[in-house]
C-alpha cells in the first residue's frame, strides 16, 4: 500500500542484518526461485545444467561453495531449490 515506506523498512532490515544487529530479511520467496529455474529451463525439459545452476547462484550473489552437483547430472527444480 505504501511502497516507499515498505522499501525503507526492508533496506533498514538488510542493513541491520549485515551488521549482525538483526535477522536478514528474506528477499526471495519460492515463487521467485521457481521463476529463475523456468527462465533457465526455457525448453521445459525439467532440468538445467550444473553450469546454469552455478551461474544462477552467482547472479543471485549466493555462494557456490559446497555446491552438491555432478557435472554430467541434470539439476531438477527440487535440487535447485535446495541449493538456493
């Protein structure tokens, strides 16, 4: 209803979370993760490549350390959600 006030609250929460003064707000929900996967799986095959998964995580500024994927394995939506 009040976008400016909402954005201020979210940005203040992000700042506090980064400084360890509160919980970091969740900026992505499950539907956002599913949308990213669907963009990567443009042909609707039901999986993406490990390279696509790594690049998506980097684009979302998430760590790829400990990424549990095999290079010749297709990454399903459930696997992608788990990694995100």
